[in-house]
C-alpha cells in the first residue's frame, strides 16, 4: 500500500480527537489530510487551538493543518473519516458524510444501536469494548449465559474538561450517565450477529475512580457449558481475531494477555500493554455465586476502547475490500 | 452510669488504635486508662510516640499516658480492653487478656472464626461489616440466597504505613490478601446464628482504589422471596438494630441511610454520615443477572468497619449485662 | 445580641457561597434570610439547586429558601450581604447593594483595589489572606523589607467546576491567572494603611497542586531590623489581632499556630486548625539568600482565605459599630 | 564501538536500580552483565525478585540474570558499575569496587561531598541535578549571585516503598530530610570547579507533593551582571554541554527546552521531554525581590536526576578516555 489513504479527523480538538491524530501520525496506511471541529476554533491552526493541553509530540505538518467545519464539502475529499465528535452533534454530521459517500468510523454513541449502516461504522462504548474482547473466547468456546460486571473507570473516559477535580479527588462516583445501559445492550449486539443479539443476560455497575486512563472491570461470568478457570485462561490465550489473522497494522499480537501474578492487572502498570490495544486479564478463578468464573479485565479506554478500535475497524474494512 | 469503665487500648499507636483513642476521648461510659503497644515505643509518652502522624486533637491527659506492654499484668486492671493489634501478634496476646478474666473487644482477624469465645469478641473485617449491615434487612425480610460484591476500598484499610504511594497513585490494585475469603466466610457467620451459618452463597472481588477513607461496595443480591427495589429500600429504612432500641451511645439514629440521588453515595461526601457509624446506600435497582436487586453501599472502614463497631459491641455487652 | 442580623448570601450556589451558608448556619449574630444567585436556578429551592454537590448537613430551613436574583429590591431588606459572586459579575451587583445602603462583605476581586469604599468591604485573595496573617507580626515587630513566596494551592481555590481532573491529577500547574499580581499588590495594601501601602517588595510564584483544600506557602522574608528565627516564632505566637481582643465569634483563639515538628504544617493534617480560621506555621529557620528567615504557612483557602474572613470582617464592623 | 562494555548494576531491585536496567537495556555502548542487591533476593532470578512492581518490558535475557551480592569478587569482572544502592550501604560497597579498580558511577549520596575520587563518580541529588542544569547558562553568561528555590517533588524521589499513601494523598509535606542541605551545598560544588565552589548563595525549601514522577522547582535568581528575561531565555536555549558536543548516546539534543506557553512546564505533560533527560523551563519573568529573574524548571527525578545522569557520566568518561 504505497499510496496512503487520506483521512479526516472530525472532532479533532477533544481528548479522543487528539488521540486519533496521535495514533494516525505515523500510520502505514493512513495520513491525516484534514482536521475538523464543530467549535469556535474553525480557521485556526490545529496546534494552537489545542494549546497547552497538547500531550504528545505532534508532528509539525499535522500541527499546521487549519481546522475546518465538519462538513463533507468543507474538506478536500478524504478517502474516509474518523469521528470523535461529541454525541450531541455527531448524529446528523456523520449522516452527511455517509450520504456524501464517505465512510465514517465513529466513536460517538449516536448510531451505535442502528441495525445496519453500511458506510457508518460505530465503535462500541469504551467499557463495552474492553469487556466484550475478554468475553469473546468464552462465548466462542463455551457459550455465555450471564455476565455481571462492576467497573472502575478512569476520568479520561468523560472527555475534556469532563470530570471536575473537586468531584473525583478522594472519591468514587458510582454513577456514569447511560453507561450501564450501554454496556448491557451493546455487549449483546457485539457478541451476537448483525441480525441477532447474543442473548446474554448482562448486569453492570459503572463507577468512576480517581485514575487518569484505563478502565478496570471486575467480571463474573456463567458459561453454558462448564469451564474451569484453567480452560477459560487457555481460551483467552489462544484467542486470535481476524485483525491478528490479517496482521492489520493496529492489531496487537495478543489481543488478550492473561497474567499469572496474584495482583495483576493493575491500571497504571498494564494500561499500555500492546500499545494500548491489548486487554489484560488476571485473577481468573471460580465464582461460587454464578457457578462460573470471575476475573479482572483492564483496557485503555481511549485506545482499545476508542480511537485505536476505530482505526482497527477501518483497517479491517480496507483489508476486506469493504471500502476502497 | 456515673463511674466510667476504665478501658485499655492495645495497639494504640497504629491507625486503628488512634481511631479507638479518638472515639473514646469523650465517651460517656468509657475512659482510656491505659495504652499499650507491642513495639519499641513502650515507656514513651503516647503523644510523642505517634508523633507527626497525630491527626486529631488528642486531649492532653491521653497524650500524656505512658505506653505499656500489651500484657494483662502490665496494666492497672482495666475493666475491659479494646484491641487494634496487628493480626500476627493479636492471637496469643488477646488470649492472655481473656484468660486473665478481662473482656477483649478486638479488630484483629485472629479469633474471628473461633466458634464461641465468651470473653473475646472479635469484630468483623471492615468490608464485611459494611456489607452485612446493608444485607441484614434483606435477610430478615426476604431471606438471602446469593450475594455478589465488588469492593472499592480505601488505603487506610491497610493500616499505616500500609500501601505505598507508588503502588496506588493513578492505580487500581485488584487484590487484597485474604480479603475475599474473609468477606465470603464472615458474611455467613454474621448473618447466621452462633451455631449455624446463614447459608448464603457469597462471591467477592476486592479492589484497592486511591481514596483515603471509606469502602464503597457494588452489591448484587438475590433474595429467597421476591422483593422489588422499593420494598428493599423500605426494609433498609425501617431497619433498627438492638443498638438503636437500647439507644447505645455509639449507635447512629439510622444504621442505614438510603439516598435518592442518582449519583450517591459518594465516598468523600458520605463517609462520615452518622459520625462514621452509618452505612449509606444508593442506586437500589433491579438486577437482571441474579433476578434480584443491585445497589451501592458505603461505610467508614475505620469506624463502622473498625473501632466504632468494637466500641458499640462493648456498649451492647454492658447494656445487656454480659460483662460488668 | 438577642436579635440576629438578617443576612443575604449572594452567589450562594457556588463552592464559596455554600461555605458562607455552612459557616452562617449556626452563627450567634447572623441568620441567613436570603440566598441569591445570578444563574438559571432563580426560583428554585436552594437545596435542590446545589443538588448532589451538597457537602455538609445543611439545616432544613436554609435548604428550603428560594433562590432570588442578586438585586437589592429582590430581597426582603437584609441588614447586610455577603458576596461570593464570581468576579465577572460581582462588580456592578455589589455596587447596586452598596448604593442601596446595604453593607456588602465580598470575596470577589472586583473592588479589592478601590482606594476607599465605605459600604463595600472586599476580602483579600485567599493566598494573600494566609500570607499576610503570617507576615503581620513580622511587620509589626521588625518591619518587612522583602518577601518571596512560592505557593502550593488546592483546587477548591478555583471554584466549582474549576480545575478539570485531567489537568491536575499527577500534575503541578505553575500558573494561576492574575494570582501572582494579586499577592504582590494586595499584600502591600493589607500590611499598609488605607492611605499608604506598606512598601514591601513582594515576589510570588503561584502553583496549583493536587490537593482539595488548603493553600501551603513557602515564605522567604527579610525584615528591616534583624530577627532570629526564635524571635520570629515568639512574635507569631504572641500575635493577637483586634478580633481576638474583641472575642469575635469567628475569631480563633490563636490566629497563628507555630508547630515545632520538623515536618509540619501539612495540608491535610492542619488545614482545619481553629475551625479553618488559623494559619499554621512551621519550619521557621534562617534564610541565607535574603539574610532573613524562611518558613512554611498553611491556611484554609475557603475559610481563612474566603468566607470565614468575610464573616469575621462583618463581625468586626458590627462590634466597632461601623455598621448597624 | 562494536564491543559493548559489560556493566554491573548495584542495587538493581529498587526503583532507581530498575530505571538503570531499563535505560541500559538497549544502550549502544553498554550491556548489563550483572545485577546485584544487598538484600534477601541474592540467588534469585532478577525478574521474579522485582515481581509485580516490574513496570516496563524487561528483556528476557536481563530478567533471567541471577542476583549476586554487591561485592567485586562476586561479579564476573564487569568493565564498570552503576550504583543505585541506598545511602546507608553505598559508602563501603562503592569503595570496595573503586579499590578493586572498577569505576563506579553512583546515585548514592555517600561520596558526593568527597573532594576528589578518581574512580568513584557520584551523581548529584535529583533536585540539584535539575536545578543546576537550568542555572548553568546563567552562571556561564552572567555570573550567579543568589538563588532561592522552592521545590515540588514527586514521591518516586523517595524510592520504594518510600512515601506511604496515607502520608501524601491530599497532602503537601514541607520537609524532606537533608534535601535542602544537599541542594544548597551541591549546587555550589557543581557550578564551581573541582577545587573551588561557585560562591553562590543558595536557599532551598523542599516539598513533597502528590505526583508520581517529576520534580518541579520555582526558582528565583540574581545574576552578577544584569540580564533581562529575554536574555536569560536565549542563554538557556543556546546552551550546549559537552555531552551535546560529543553527541553522547544519552545526551538529549536540547538539554534545556524553554516553553512559551504561560502555563508550562507541567509535571505530567513535560516530565518525559528528551526521554527524561531534558529540563523544561517556563515562565521566565522579572523578579522584583532579588532584582533578578524567576522561572519554573522541571525534570525527571529518576532519569535526568538519577540513572540517566549517571549513564551520561559514564558515557562522558569513556568518550574522554578517562576510563577504558
């Protein structure tokens, strides 16, 4: 693939938008040709509009891009678009792009529950993305019946400025709006087929804790056919998805890493495993309550649960020739 | 009760021991006549030995007490003793006191699983104490079948110096040694009778999060007879224990407070409810996985889950004339 | 003073406004008769409008007050007003009240630099209030020549929502807009007389650190006449202000507490000293650079550096019969 | 340099020791041939002995090294040694190595104040290392007269387990044992010559704040010849040390980066600049108190202020042929 696809990043000034630009800066298949934002920064240089929140070494040529409006006609015909737009504006904007024939890979929740949208490929909610990756080998090998999950989610999941420091320092907030509903519904959509949800009973308790990046999840799962913790671990370690088979650029070698130590995964130590694309699992043990297993799963909410996952989706569509 | 009982605090220099002294400083029934510690500080003034970790305004007369060894003969015959000794030394020391005929109310785990110890009354593990108080009305009114709990525990639960800052800042540690076993076993002991455990299937996932005080717990519970979230809330609000009936000095008016707000309890805002003796519950809602309810429960690990609970035990024994 | 003065709190829904209401809830001279806010909450009950951010046990009768607009005619003629309005609206609003003959005690910076305003008594900036209290005995006893201060300020100094958690977790932000200018100018105004600033050369470096409440300041000071650290400590310990002489209700017995321990004051342990009205000083030692002394000073930014200081001002005006 | 020098890391299991191994894992001139520790882990595999604290991807061949005692005869004659031993044991151990003719590059404070030690090259204290790098261009270009510094230091500066979470969460601790003395003395040693200290009057206030890595310093400096903030910035930007001239492997291209933004440097955002070897400066402005300049300086305490600096020292000695 000598000629890189030109891509636009919609909502490029926010936390997730910056993560898209950062992950695409040296991508072998894509190059960022346009950055768009629905805010007062249109017409400004990208680097100056993100100002002092700029986290990483942004390449100069990307920093010098001028922010445009997130409209198809405002952009110089990119091959595809990544959307990090906030949910309240993403809906119609993304439809405009799809109608203009431009594939959109989105992190916004707006179209997540649409039955089938050929050009608009939404990414799951971050907590769901991490959970379902850990559950996929269980579903494939033993069939899933019931899942209980209690999450401990980082503040970057709420975007910028997001959670006030006065609200989260020394605190646990046991409520994230709509999050539990998303986890319970999307898990079934993702583990099922396009026409049929998976039929798993899912119950979630979602909590915000004072960490920066990385969602940790305590999972209790009952499978249809009996499986020992050892069999569960083996199924997770053997799991390879299509991205691994196709050796896509953003696919981690191991989508799931299972650690042996009694006190891992830990948010700060393991969040960047596999460049943030791996879900790290640990403490797989018998669960007496569901007569199943319980374990911990950790993933990077902005990468595996966000921009990295959208980019992987786009890579998959290209490799499968679903888009040009 | 004009004449206050003289009490000794064993293990008085640690975090839990200091909390005992703080709670007893102005107690209507008890006065601290001796402080003991199993360490190099024996013979020093109490105030200087706790040094710069001293948190609260310690009354001068208590600060001037001289630390003794934790042996019955080293103390001037107190009426009873509270023990905040570390588990690895508490066992034989507490037995010595009990053998000497001195009632011991203890926070140490050493004797928790003993079947029946007339003079030695251990307190439950902090996480269990908070959980079981919230579960008691469910057990009484509807019968409990299954409980799943995922905890988010503060660092003060590990004592001082306890958790290294390098281990917990920006981190979730999904492992606390022996904690899950304690929660699973002790819950049955507490909700049952002295001769018969309650027969509830309990499964715990215990996690350390970066908060100072207050254990937050995500609870999923299935009762034997069906109960709606509304009925559960009512049973919790109506719950009064013997401490409330006897109007014991350390008994909070409401052992359980159920909040209506969608985002409460919160660790920092609610940990001191009822002077730290109340468990605050919120978000009581239907749980599809167990076909029961799920809710959040929060309590102060050093007070309801520690020193305050032991003092309440001692008050109860006195009021019931089980000790003199 | 049998009949309490009726007072209005302007800007009552913010963090500082709530602190005013909390400190006034059981005040011997004042009772809150009106709460006003310049926002969309006008017409709502006070308790519901502050919602889940409500920190303390707000008395029911105050929670039931209905929020009015911050205009003199909208209120039922209170005797005086406390203002916690944000700086960008405080200016004209406070002037309206003063013109209507109603004394205003304000935390807003709008009128701080006015030369003389009989009815409008602004409170200093929080960092300055803490600094100048610690410096007053030095100025009185030895004359101040030069002051260098480097602050470590808590997030509550920025109000609510204020500092984003993503900006301050694991971070030090070495910039607070206009803060250094305020400290450098106001210190001279406060340590001087109404007609003549003190003529002290002040240089400040203001930093935000990840703490909730309490501003810690590293102070380096050169006095005009030579003073040993011991003499400085004595002057601080002997210092009594007019509030102490008049035994005003909000005056702490010791405006400055000097600690002997080598590692005190500490933000979390000492911030509430004197109900938040005391400044705690420690580590007074020789400074080779200015040939003076250096020391640490800590105060509660919302109480000594905010609402508590305004209330003390009002008490002083009443006791001195400067207002009725 | 085809044949890499064999190096031993003494004190390899601690936080600084792990940082040495991490920085040396892919070094072009050095390869780790031995790891030593003065603790109970001697004889164990390195990877298992650091256990769950292992932060980075340790190469397998290093993880499989067996820990030896830190004695010259216990090691297979490495070409040189890096020492991350704790100060209380470093003294005699390092002398043993030096006497055995093996050059030692050390982070321990034990020999820092020795006048001249040909084979034993101590690294400055972390706070001093960061400060002096920022001061060097001022000293070279304008002469330094007086320096006042107030530091905000991360917990990793205290090693592992180091600072208890209960001591530092929500806190500022204004005391670090011996730190201020080290900064005041070592700054003069470093900015002077081997035979003559620089004669700068230095006054330090050292504070621990709740951050993981990165020491932030508020600096006030008076130069002998007058310099505007603009001239100071230029001198910092133009500064190149011998490591830059010799293009040593660990030398950052820019030893000092001066940022223009009004709110930089920030600890979390800038600590890894130049792979942790760059000191980031910002907010250079006039200081009225010393009639000089004030600015902020930030550096990575474990890299620029620790292991990275020692490795750079060793590279310099090799390049200058001071050792073989």
